[in-house]
């Protein structure tokens, strides 16, 4: 039996939200996923997530939502993190941090189908927020899961390529996928590691690609060339959706396929 999963990279601002709303139905029709997961930590004006945006993503067909270092930038999301079972914060934050450190997603098509567990960890090289070891944290999470031989996707929300690749090899054969996010630029290293774990260093972003990682080019250049502060507003041009399609052999507990997804949205069609 196989499990088909779509994982979308960081959704950036309103252009990213609208691109997902426009293109996710087409993605679902083409790849026919059993489950769809997305990182939404940049959905609210480029930093954080609101309860209303969470609801929009659920309505369009996102089954599970992950957050990263901007998890609490919009504190209204705290109640959603407390009350909803399909949204998680990074697992290697302090224990007292609001929210779940892993989630269990149930695919459509019958109760006999295996469920999917998803957890997210922050990197510690060039850290945005203090975090515990992602390696030790994933070990701990795997020991907490209720299934004896679970299907697990680990999202590596980190800056350094080396740290994400190290996590991939550390977990190879123990989880079905290690998928990188955070840097917003899709990488060309989608692969199945030697012991059956799907891996990519970064999924890329869902948002405006006529930008500097989602922000207005002129604003970023002003700060970088003059050292003068400028608001890093979300850009708007060339909205795209980036992520991967995964196929998982649920009997052998390994990934059998990982395929990059990068689709351009039409900014002249609804919901733009």
C-alpha cells in the first residue's frame, strides 16, 4: 500500500496564500495526494500566522500546518495551537512553549490506512531563536509516538545546508522523509537516501519570486547597500507554489519517490 503526500514550502504573505488557494486544487488533481502539509509561518504579512489564515488554509484542503522560528509573531495563533490538532510548533522549543511538538494526520479512504506523523525542528547554526538539539529532539519525539513503527516526516526548519543534510543522514531509515524549509530557495537535491528516507534541503517558498526571498527587492537592497533600516515589505510579483510530492511504501516504511513541485500562479485570475 502507498501513501501519497504533498508538502509545501514556506507560505509568504498574501501572494503566497492566494497562490496556494489557486493552485492547490490543481496540485491535488494532478498528484492525487492522500494528505497535504504546508509550512505557514510567514503567511501573515511575511511573519507569523493568524487564526483567520489558518482557517483559509484548512478550507482550501491543507490537512496539516507547520510553523518555524516566527511561530509566535502573531500571538493570536496561540489559542489555535492549543485547541487544534493539525498545527504544530517546533519541537525543540522549551517544554513550556504553547502548542504541540508533533501531529498525527489521518488520510482519507478508510480507517485501516496508516496514519502519518509530522514534527518540525529548528536548526541551531545561525539560530533565529534558542533551541535544543534537533537531533536529540527528534529522538525524543520518535519515542513518544503511539505507533510501534510510525510513518514520520521531519521538517528541518534551518538556515545551514550542512545541518539539514546531517539531520537527513542521521534519520535515514528511521523516518520516511526529512524536508528542509526556512531559506525560501528551492534546492536541486531531492533524493531518496540509502536507507529509504526522502530528502531535500529546501522546499522553496509559496510566494512572490520577483523578490529577495519574498521581500521587496528595493527595500532589501536599500538596507544591504546603505546599512539604513527599511521595512521589508512582502513583494507581489511572480507568485509561485513550491514543494514536493512524496510516495511512501507503507508496508516497508520507506519513501519510494520524491518529486519537486514548482508551479506559477496566474496573478490575473481569482483569488488575486
